[in-house]
C-alpha cells in the first residue's frame, strides 16, 4: 500500500459571506486526499477526473491491485467532478473498503497505518457530505476520522474548515 497522500489543486463553491460592514477572512478550505502512485492517482492530480473515473469505475485489474487507494481516488474524482450520486456511492465504498482491508500485517496495524487509511476515507466522505449540505453526516465522519487519527494534518484541516464555514469550499493541494 502506498501511503503517500496527495491533495490536488482546485476550489469548489465558496460560500457567500454575510455583508455586515466588516470584511471577514476566508474560512479555511477542506481537503480531499488521494493516493498519487495508485490507480487513478496521476489523473486525479492532473485534474483529469473523467480519466480517473474511466480507469476506476469498472473496478478492473488496476483497481483490484489496491482497492483501498483506488476506491479513495474514485471518491475524489467523483467529488471533484461534482457527480453527487456517484460520489456518495464511491465514498461509501472507500470507507467500507478501507475498514475491511485485510492486507495489513500486525506490525502495520501497530504503527497505525490502517487507522490512517480509514481516517482518510472518512475525511473524504466528510467533505463530500459537507459539499452536499449534510453537516451532521460530515461531522459524524470527521469525528470517526479524529478518533482513528487524532494527530493527522488532513483530519485537523477538515475539522477546522467545517467548524469555521457554513458553506462548501474544498481545496486540493500537494501535501
């Protein structure tokens, strides 16, 4: 499993800030994370979400080589291409696949690698829920991610973004 997390560059639907005479600072952006060196990763990084979806949606051989990373990348591609129903299904699948992944040795479990990967899937699904104006679902997924990876930067960033902004804004950047 490649543990290199990547966040691509893009912004979605920045919320309108209330005009109360004072100029408010932009709220922090939420972060979607993908696996660069896994199926669909390079396409996601390049902003070729349709290419990533074409590669991954059929669950072919490249998908099956690393289903955790591939399902995560498919989730990100659907979220970034604003395909709400497909994103929901893909992000649910990414969480389920990460939770059920049995490829880890006890040594990796002890190091928290599995917890990080499950937390990543929950964080991406939280961003998807947040963008779909489902704050309760986003908060629930972020709480699960924080319980799994309490010191993770991607978890902290998304917790901060959701806490400070009622709208939906997501940024992808190289991490």
